[in-house]
C-alpha cells in the first residue's frame, strides 16, 4: 500500500476513490465469509455502512468497534478482519480503488 494513503479519511476516499463495486446484505443474510477472518486486496478500500441494526467489526489485533445503524468505517487494504454480532444488521459495503498520488 502507498504510505501516503495509509491514513486516508472518508471524505478523501469518497472524493478521490473510484467506486467499482457495492454489496448489500439484509438483516440475517450476512454471509459466513464476512463473519470469518478475511481481508481486502492490496489497493482496495472498503466503506462499510450499517443501514439498520448493529454489528461489531473486529480487526486482526482483536480491536473491536461497535457500529450502530447510520455509522460507518473505512476498511483498509490487506487489513485482516471479520464481523461479529451481526444477525440483526443490514449493511452495504462499497469498494474503492485509489489513483496513484
């Protein structure tokens, strides 16, 4: 990953990033793969939005972040993570590529 993009914020991602894919999952339908450890490819950022309910985002160091409806976070390239306590959550994940600076 380009070190200049290591601390990208949401406004920069939305302004400069190229959104190339979006996934939506209804409450009770979040796939097992998202509930197990996985990561994004190098150069790909995710914007995880909770549309209803709540969930816990857990990274590779077991840092847990609780997200309620209306909250979101950026998932950085290659960050190993998974979702927990997401049975009642409806989510959307938008995937972005960042151009070289």
